């Protein structure tokens, strides 16, 4: 246990316009994403509850039959197993917290981030 600096965590390029840094905990996963304007994240769902906090930019999330536009300083909580998809209206920096941890990422299952 000790402080972690984002600057010390390498950025993982997931796809063109998508980079991610991940911090793993026993009970949750924290990720910092960098998304390019115009990018679309395909519909997907997962076991983890998701807390999405927009640090920079503007995005639209469709979840549970509703559309939400989020800008810097806003948070959306997406319950477990709710299908959602995202459009980035501007370049964005986003913090996503997931609980329980994203075991699917450890297994390499993240095709939805590549638009597949």
C-alpha cells in the first residue's frame, strides 16, 4: 500500500484513439482513459458496477433506454449488467471505477473498446 502516480503507469493503447491506464485493487478496478473525439464504444455490459467521472471533455452514454450527456466534473453510475454504449463528442479524459474488479480485462476481453 502506498501512493500511486498516474505518471508512473504506462498508457496501454487499446485501439486508435483509445488509451488506458489501470490500477488493480482487491475489490475494484480504477482506470484512466484517453478517448479521441468521434470515437464510439460499442454496446456492452459487465458484472461490475461502473462509476464514470469525466475529467476533461464531453461524452454521451446510452444506458437503460436513456441518453446522458456528461461533461467535465460530472459522474454517472451504471448498475451491474446494464447494457451501455458511448460516443465521445470531444477528446475526453475519463476515470472509470469498477466493482468488482474487471477480470474480463485481465483475460483480454475488451473488444468492445475497439469498436468490435
